């Protein structure tokens, strides 16, 4: 398995995996416009030409905002989620960021477990944040 930065050519595979992992997936177009930002960074894990996991963030001065983290169902609980977060943190640090920020669905037990284990702490709740009315928990990690 290799880790590497995203390229435009990866977007169709990333968007496929996104559909498998989220009830409200980003479209390929959304990924493409995200990638056009000079502040964007995306990392993925690939095996035999297949994208198994990916994550992305924007790094703007002291804040790095994590936009997306996903691991294909058959690759979960093997440390890939943590490895993605580590790659995002290392890149953000290199850019001079001082904290990582993210929003997560209140009921997303696996993602909250991952973020807790990676040193994030909750500091706010956005009520009815998602289209289906679920709250978002806002989390941060000082790096
Ligand atoms: C959340 C997600 C990225 C975790 O990826 P992963 O590769 O399975 O995570 P890791 O193997 O690195 O897990 C690291 C730690 O996170 C926690 N964790 C991961 N999955 C968990 C679960 N289902 N329940 C509770 N804790 C969990 C554990 O502490 C785990 O350590 P352990 O395996 O030693 O107990 C994955 O479940 C996923 O893609 N979910 C769907 C997409 C999603 O919800 N993304 C987050 C959006 S905010």
C-alpha cells in the first residue's frame, strides 16, 4: 500500500469511495473545485491501483480545517484513519498551522472514536447542521 498526494485524475475513484462511505457524499465536481484552492491538501492510500482511503484539508494561516476523512469498509480498523490524520497534521504543521479543526456528525461513533483517540476535543455544537437535521460537533486539536 502506498500513500501519496491526490491528483485531478484520482477524483473519479475518490468520488466512488465517497458514495460508499457517506449518506450525503461530495460530488466529483465538489472535490474538483476544492482541489482548485491553493490552500487545499489531499492525501490517499492506494493498493493495486484502488483508492482504499483518503482525506483532505485546507490550511489557512493558523487553522487547518479537515474537510473529509474516509476509509473503504473492508480496510477499516487497521490504522488507516489514524495514518491519514497524521499526514494531514504533518502537512498543516509544515505550513505553520497551529490547530486542526473539523465538524463531525454527533452520532458518528466511529469517526468520533477516531478523533478522540487522535487527541481532538469537542468545543461546540452546531444545531441542525446537516440537511437531515443532525447536529455537528466542532472539534479541535492544538498541534
Ligand atoms: C471514521 C473512519 C475514517 C475510521 O477509519 P479507520 O481506518 O477504521 O480508523 P483506525 O483504524 O485508524 O482507528 C483508529 C482508532 O479510532 C477509533 N475507532 C475507529 N473506528 C471505530 C469504531 N467503529 N468505533 C469506535 N472507535 C473507533 C478507535 O480508537 C481506533 O483504535 P483501535 O482500532 O486501536 O481501537 C471510518 O470508519 C470511515 O471511513 N467511516 C465512514 C466515513 C466517515 O464517517 N468519516 C468521518 C467523517 S467526519
